[in-house]
C-alpha cells in the first residue's frame, strides 16, 4: 500500500507532543509461563515457525501497509545473536529490507539504559539508592510542591517538600517531577517556556508539537527544572516524568564526564553496541528507518531518514527518549542483563547491580494505584513483572528481559502515536500464545 504525500502544516491537526511521546506497556510473560524449561532454540536466524502467532501478526500489519516494518527479536540465554520474526522495509514503498542492523528511534526505551547506567555509579559507590538528590545537585535541596496535582503555579497552591528527592525516586518515577507529555495544567506550559523539552520528533512543522526549543545543555536543564514546583510530594506516587532525563545530569556530575561519554565508555563499548547513537552519523543514514505518524489509519512520513532530525546533534543528550539503536545493539544490552553484567567474557557491571536494577525498587511509600504500572513493580527505568524487566518507546518499540525464561525480546517498528494501532496488545497476546505452544511442544 502506498502512502499519500501530505502537508505537515495542515494534515496532522490531531497530533500533540503528549500523544506522540506517550509510552505504553513493556513486554512481559504471563505468570503461568514463569517456569518454562527452555533450552537453546533453532539455529536458523528466522524462527517464524516457532512463533506462528507473532509471525502472523507481523504479516498482517505488513501486508495491510499499516507499517513499513515490524521486526521482532528473540534471544535465549547467552546465544550470541537473537533469532528474528517479521521484516519489511526501511520505508513504505521502499526496497531496502530491515534487518538486525537497521536503525530505529527507540524513544523511551532509552530509559532502561539510563537507569542501568545509574546502577553502575551506585555499584561504584558514588551514588546510593536513597541518597538525597541535593547531595549531587544542590539546587534540589528545598523544593516546592503543588498542593493540587497539576494545578496552578501560585503561592496558594504550593507547599514545601516534606522529604528530599532521592536517586531511587528518580529511577522509579516517584520523585514528584512532571512531564510535558503527561501534565495538562500550567506546569506543562512552564516546562515548554523554560525549554524543558527532553525529546524530539521531526524538523517538519507538525501542528501540536509547538515551536519551543530545548535548553542547550543538561546542566541548564537541571538548573531550570529545579526552579519549578513538583507536581507530587516525593515518594508518594508513581507518575511518568522527566526524572530519567534529570538522571543524565546526575550521571555526568557523579561520573565526572559528559553523560553521553559515560554511556559510550561504560556501557556501549563494553557491550559491543556499535550502532547506538544520540546523533546518527552521515555514514549510517542508509540504514535509518523512516518514522510515520498515523492519521485516520494512514501512515504519513513525519521524520524521513534523509532529513531526519536525528542527523543533527541534539540540544543535549536526552536520557529519557533520545537514542537511535539497532535491534542487534538493544539485544546485546539485554543479553548483558541476562548475563547479570557479563557479555562475551567481559564484566560490564556487577551481578548485584543488575539484580537490584531489574527488580522492584519502588519506595514502600509510593502508590501505583490508577497508574500504568498498577499491580506491578518498577526498577531502574523499566517495568518489573515477576522476573521480567523492560519498557517501550513512543514509536512503537518494546524491549524486555525475562530472567526466569532466559529470554530477551524486542519489537521494532516506527509509527506514532503508539495507540493508533492495537499492535502492542495484539503482540502480547500472540507472544504468550506462542510461548504456551513452545511449552507444550517441550513437554511432548
């Protein structure tokens, strides 16, 4: 199915930064599958026969032209590569097929990477989970809090924070910070006016995204954020936030080097992640996917690879939504986690740091009632369900590691907003159906 051309100034009236960036559920296996005795799987790279429901779902979306690509990865234990299902092309109507080295905007799937990087500094002893943030960033010593959630930014609606923000709270979205893509009150406008915009979509003038520019550095981002009130008392409730972006500044202060340099030296290089970027090099544009906005069921290109905003250096490295990554690289990150800090004989981080970071570290005082993670846990930047850990991205991607199954899983596609299609729900249902089939086959 071909896609029509469009005028970005008039064809996307329903789009908003909130809807484009909203991130959905992370992948997790059902509780009934928690003890499956899987071993090494097929040697063939494409394993559609082992995942028939997932393969059928990918074929459905691809054949109907709803997405340019739907590429899924399944890696077992420490197998040195992930097996794949699905496919497609870098762009609708294009001829270059996607593969494990194609580049995807992973948006909020950046958050677990930043969270795990924070765990490295906890392992180093320069941070601790319950360390007050103001010990690293003094501007956060005395914070004010809205008494009415997401209400007015006026003296009669503000009170002092009862407790200090902690590193644990930043990792788990319980610090009381807001998010321009979540808040609907004056705090959202204040974030925009102050340039507290930790993400990017397109260089095209898409209505609803606004014209505000992000501040020029992580230092300025952190300083300006500290001047605005919190939307909740620290440690009281889970609320999706800019906390992971603020952790980027924490990492560069505590780690003694720029945030992106820390990620490269401490995580990407040791893990062998050679295709993970905040800025896509000109030499790699040929493997970058196009990103699409879905308008009334029709995919429209909002960030074509050739003119992608990801070819430019960002205002600052967005620790909550800034990375472009290949399926192969994200699988290597997940494989390191499954190896409890080890990959290919290299110790990237300690086993304890992995175990803690991928477990439920929510503050005992924090409520999750009525939130995206109700009835679940949260670790260092990702959802925790049983022994699985992961999160999703705003352009439809998902990633999860299940320690009980020894399974690392990724879903890669490029469309926004994620709720335009029920793909995630359908994928989760297909995934669990196929796992049940594998369990029965194993028992036979």
